[in-house]
């Protein structure tokens, strides 16, 4: 197969994950007890205040391979409010972006007591992102009048909004990313739209036998890009085991795009959709959390070995509220 065709197909497939790289890319971070990264309405929703640090690296055997780091915390303030902040750094070859989000969430409790979970939450995140394109490493012999051979930089502001509903063992979330139409001014408007709006819907239900130390949680996450109509779905399953020191947990996630890329394999035209299989292992020890995530790209066309590694470290701080009487890992 022509190597140029491999790179072209990979570019189209990977664009389903990090389309235009506006804001924080949506990977599998949220499955490591990190829903706040996806949904601003989850700031302060849990019974404990949380700090989460993630580091993600793709293609370890390649220079300048995509990598991302995030640091976030969220906390309950008073009876009804939640605050949060996210800092991130995302690098992908010559392009990189850094940014920060500040979040306010409001929580409405419908429970008759503090034991039963019945909570409706609204959240707004305000983000400032700086995007950079390093043209200094471009081949000077490959002349192009729009390449200046400098480091281009552009900063812009945007807003995310979301709503979450947590009722006993069920949790559902809806979030709109990049509400405001913004242009990075790194590329011509002919090549990049100012509409980077994305819609994300996710839901989960956890169940366990009475008195059992095992909890099972299937979940779904669906996202669609407004302008291009690109769509992705995650089908997830997690298992938790309660221990004296906290809990052990693991899971599998399958991601698939609704769209694909065509490529020529010999004399046959074939189509490949983006597909990932992700394994997750984690442990919560008292107030500390550790999680490792391994993702493997599926399909005939993939770069290197198609693997992705991520580590998440967490700490639950400043006490917290009493846990609810439910199987609700996202809250308890």
C-alpha cells in the first residue's frame, strides 16, 4: 500500500477525534473518575472535592507524537454551588494549544433526605485557549507563499455549557462545547470554519446485588460536530470491587465513528471507520486515585502500532459529604 495513502487515511480518521483541536480533545479520560473534563455541570457534584492529573502519549516510538496533559480540580461550595478549573497542554506535531477553563455549576436537590440521590445540575465553563503553529521546522525548499517560517500564535475565548441529572443509580449528561463561533486566525477561513460547536450526550447506570462488593456500570457517550456532522459513539463497561482501603476497578471501552475514509488497497476501494478498543485499570486508595488506560486502534490502516497510553492521578481533598445510599460511582 502507498505510504502517502496511509498517511492520508490516518489524517482523516484521526480528525474524528481531535477535529480542529479547539479546546480539550475528547478521549477516554472521563472514564477514570473524571467526568468533569467532559461536563461542566459535574463541578462539585460528587460527595468529595477532587483533583485529577492526566498525561496521555501516543506512538512512543515516534518523535513529536501527539501528547496531552490536563490538571483539573472541582469542589462543592456551600449547599448548591460548585466551582472548578481545568488547565491543559495539547501537542500534535507542529501544532499545539494550551488553555484554561473556569467553571461554575449550580446543583438542585430534589431528595427528601441527604441519603437519597436526586440531583439536577447546570454548569458553565469559560475558556481561554492559545493555539500555536510552528512553521520554523517546515522544509524551506518546499516553497509556499502562505508559510512565513515563524511561530504563529492566536488566542481566543469560548464557552461550554452542560446539564446533568443524577438519580440513584442513573446518571445522564448533555454538554455543548465551543458555543461561540470563533476563528483561531492561524489558517484562512477557506480552510477552517469558525463553527467548532460540538454536542456530547452520555449516560450510565450502575447496579449491584444487595450486600455484594461488586458493582457493574455500563455506559454510552455520543458526540457530534455541528458543522461537519461527524459522529462518534463510545460503548463502555466498568466493574468495581469494594475493598477495605477503597476500591479496585477496571473496564473496556469501544469507540467507533459513523463516518469513514476510503482508500485504495491494490485495485479495490475500501472504507475504514475510526475504531478504538480501550482497557482501563484503576485503584482508589483512601483519598488517592491511580488509573492506567491503554487504547489500541483497530483496522488495516494505522500508524506505528496504533497504541495510546494514559495515566491519571487523583486526590480527594478537604473532607467531603456523606456518601449517598446508591450505586453511583460518579457521585460517591
